[in-house]
């Protein structure tokens, strides 16, 4: 790999590490103050479809801004906004998981880290492009969104099988994102690349926490 690509890769993963660290710091802050209870009270008053829609809009705007920003500071604003939004939406899930199974979030975080490192290693050392997975990820996300909305509208639960499938889909997203970092992302878009990787990691963490919680019921 050329020098510019190596620099880009290093910057991307440093920014990803910073985003993850900020997410963890925010969650610790929320749960060690009264902020988590306030978030739970507010979320309880809002339909979950509205929360889901808001998160989709925030994610789309953050990704679009990070990719199209002509000035780096706007890409940082997009990444920071996305991390904060994700930290807020995780509060109800973490609260419920810890109530049902103390230590669930830590266990899910460890598995997410190991899974991410393993998938990143596969992408780095296999030499494969994994472009074929991009279509699977795109369609899988669309079908998952339809299933989630249908479940919320018609009152049926998406069980353990759905969580397992979503963990697998998140893993496929990590592989495709990593392959793009290695070969296809523009080398000046390291903040946008970190945002996309963070999104895939957060998706994996979400459904691992959900899976652990379901296993304890």
C-alpha cells in the first residue's frame, strides 16, 4: 500500500477508537448521574417509531455531511453528533439489559470487540474485496427495517433468530467497511470512514446486548 493509504488507514482507526471511547465515556457519565433516568423518562413518552425515525434521519445527515464536507471541521461535527445520538438511544437498552442480567453490557462489549478485531483481521489478511457482501448488507438492512416497523405497528416480537441474523449482518457490514478502508475510500475522508465503521460496530453491540438479554428471559 502507498504512504497516503497507510496514513488514511491509521487516521481512520484512530478516529474510530476516539468515537468508541467517547461513546463509552458518555454512557458512564449518563449512568453515574441522573441523566440516564431523565433520558428513560423522556423516551417513555415518545413513540418508538418516532425515536427510530429520528435516529435514521440523524444517521443519514451525519453520514452525508461527513462525506460531502469540504471543511474537515464539519465532518468532525457530523461524527460527534452521531456518537452522541447513538449514546442516547442505547440508554434504554443498557438499562433494561442490566436490570435483567447484570453484566450484560460488559459481556456484549467484549464479544463485540473480539468480533470486530477478528473480522478486521480477516479483511486485512485475506486480501479479498468483500464487495459482494455490500448488496447483502443493503438488502438485509432494508428487510430488517421493514420487520422492525411491522413489529412496532402490529405488536409482534422479533425473537432470538432476528437478533442472531442482525449480528451476522453487522459482521458483514464490518467486513465490507474494512475492505473499503483498505482499497476504495478516498484518502482524505478518514472521518467519514470512521463514522461508517462506528455505525457497524454500534449495530453489532446493540444486537449482542439484545441477544444476551433474550437469553436470560
